[in-house]
């Protein structure tokens, strides 16, 4: 297995930081791990919604990235 590049390590560190923030906010670890890898989610807005009382599952639904229709 080739050594990981600096960029790959940086991405891993960012994902780990995002996952930790989500878990601290009340997201279940498996959900936080998946969301952390998806840059289409606005992490700060997700956390803000939860801090205001929105259940994590609902916050994810509200801010779910819209899939682009590629069959144009």
C-alpha cells in the first residue's frame, strides 16, 4: 500500500474534526461519521439547528443536499 499523501491526511483530519463536532452536538457516531465525509452539508448550520432544539435526524433532512438532475 503506497504511503498517504499530505492532502489525504489533511482530508482525514478535517473529517475527524467534523465528526467530533457532530458527536459533541448530539449526532449518533455512525451518522456523524457519514455526514462528516460529505462536504455538501453545512456543518455549522447543522449544529446550530440541533443547539436550538431540532432533533439531529430532522436537521439532516432539512439540510440534505439536493441531488442534481443529470438527465437534462
